[in-house]
C-alpha cells in the first residue's frame, strides 16, 4: 500500500472518528438544553449552561478539524443520527445520563491521547483534563436516591437505557475500521478493549447502588467475547 493510499484511508477513518465525537457533543447539548428546566436553582442552571457551552465549543473544534480532513459539513453529517434518542425525564435521570455518557467519552478519548493525529491527540488531552460532568455533591445526591430500595427498579431501568446509549460512543468491535484505526496508530486500543474498560467501571457503580449490569442479550449491540461474562 502506498503512502498516498494510506493517507487517504487514515483521513477517511479520522473523519468518521470526528463525526462520532461530534455526535456526542450535539447529543449532549440537546439533552442539557431540553432538561435545563429540571434544574431549579440559579447556580444549577448556570452549571448546565456552562456544560452546553463546553459541548458546543468541542463541536466547533471538531468542525475545524473535519474541514482540515477534507470533510464538507459536519453539522449535516451528524444531525440525522440524533433521531429517536430519548430525553431524561427527571433530575435524577439527567444526572445519571450525564455521568454515564461522560465516563464513556473519557474512556474513548483516553485511547486517542497518543494518536499519530497530533491535533486530535491534543484535543483529547484538553478535554480529559476537564472536571467531571457530575460533581461530588450531585453524585452524593444521586447515591442517596439509589439507597432507597423502593427506587431500585426505576433506577435499574434508567441505568440499562443509558448504558446501551453510552456504549455507542465506544465504536463497533471487530469492524474493519476499528482494526485499522489501531493498526495505523490513530488510537491505541480497539473498541472491544474500550467496551470492557467501560463495563468494568459501570459494574462497580452498579454494585455500589444495588444494581446489576444487564445480561448481554438485553444489550442491542454486539459485545466482544472478552466481556460476555457480564
């Protein structure tokens, strides 16, 4: 394979990687905008607005990168993927959604810290250095809600839903694009490893809240064999 062809292939994969990350930022901004009414206090609303701005700033950085990679319109490329994504229906679900999707994004971004694509590597490092989407006070409030046994069935349902949606951030295991991204040094781990890392983290969270990970047959994506023990 010539260097020109390799560059073309790498550019194509990078555009898809940028699209996947941009989708998450668009989704995050839409969810936060929809749910700001659930946050009653002024400081809470300001915090949500700050998170929305971070999502949009990240999207703008990705948009510039997409153009440099030969992409035409990142907004059009990802907009239709937002269809049929549920919106949180309570303050607790908003917090859990933010926490779980943030953790999935951090697992995904960590695999790009040493990418041969230096602009993306730098972008990943900057966003990994940011504070968690859910602060300690909010997380403690969520944990208190989960400590009430009568809330467990409802929490389990919400957890299962957002676990599935969060896993979409980690790619398709064993696909050709997944394999080539690692071979070309665009990222340092394949999707199967990332999914395993994320599920291990979510298993710890689930146990601490009296929940369980859903069985593989209830997760509508193909899990790699290495994590089917869940």
